[in-house]
C-alpha cells in the first residue's frame, strides 16, 4: 500500500489531497485499516502516466484476505508481485502468484523495502527464480518508503503489461468486482468494462439479479471520486443506480445494457 501511494504521489494524483491525506490514508481509508496498519479491503484507483491511463487495484497481501485478491485478479491484465527484500518469498506470495498465473496475467516482480538494513535483494531474486520460476533479473528494486524504483515500476506497467482488449461498439459487458452500501447513494458498484460503453442515465441490467436500473452517478477513483460521462473498454469506475440491497449487486455479476444485452 505504501508503494501504491508513492506511485500516486509520483503521478501527481494525490498532490491535491494535502499533507493530511498523504500516507496510508489515501487507499487504506477504512478506520479499522488505519488502526491496525494493514490493508483489509481492495481499493481501485486510476491515474495518468505518460499519457496512458493506468487502473490499479491495491489488494491485501495476507492470505486471510485471498478473496479480495481473487476478484481483483479477475478484472486485470497484469499484476505487480511485491516481495519483501528482508523476508523473501512467503506462503501468501506463492498463493497470490498461483492465482495470477491461473488468470493468465502478465507478472512484474518487485522487490520492495530495499532500504532496510536487513534487506537481501539478491536472495529475493534467487527465490523468485527457484521457488516461483520467474526471471529474477527482471525484478525491480524499490522502496515505498523512500520512493526508489517507483518510476521504473510505472514504466514497466506501461511497457510490459498488455493493454486491455475490448470493442466499444459491442453490447455492454462490465464485470462487478466490488460493491458497498452508501447511505446517500444506495449501493455503489465498482466495475471494469470489458466491451461496450457505460454512460450516465443509461438503463442497465444486472444479469444475475435480473434487475434493471438507470445509472444516476458514474465516475472513477483518482483517488477521490471524480464524475465522468462515460467509461469504455478497459476502464474501471463506479456506478450508483439507487440500488437498496447489496445482495442485488453480486461480486462477479455482469452489467449489460437493458435494450441491447450481451
């Protein structure tokens, strides 16, 4: 998470939030996360780097929150595999890597916390090769605390990860990978558009729930909520349709156009 938020600072995404919001309050905004100092809930954020829009999901690393990771991987083209330079490959590292491989994702290994006195980056490279089977020489040395290697990570995301594929003219197909209840807007859905285009005031259908709604609010997290007029293939954003029950917006459900369903 520290590495994620350092990336937001480097891309000038979070400079306008002010000094108070800097640190682990940008994506770890839940009070329980701040109290414990760990990531519990996934957080999606969009930013620009070299005129490319990057959609990033910061997930928990602990194996207890594997479900948060699995639903994020289902909506991505690639993954940053972050290895602690002092601790090396852990059980959760292996579990998350195997999930990413099952989803056929491009993997960029990152060796983090290289500024620690106990850091052993070369040992981490060896473990990446011998335990996981990744090319250790491609691993990026970084530090979320100091900011070292962050530019190299951003460049690797743009150069090594495949761009999303999708047809904007095809029937709308969007994957729901997160949702929660907001007392003012009802259920907020976070979705990744596969095909077609999501537009404000569009009538959409949640396929598993077999319910039709009109989109009242549409936007992206950058990292605060920013309204947009539409979301196309590969883009990630949130939808509010006045849904009253979270169970109606199931994780893994497909959002499609009512008049022209996929």
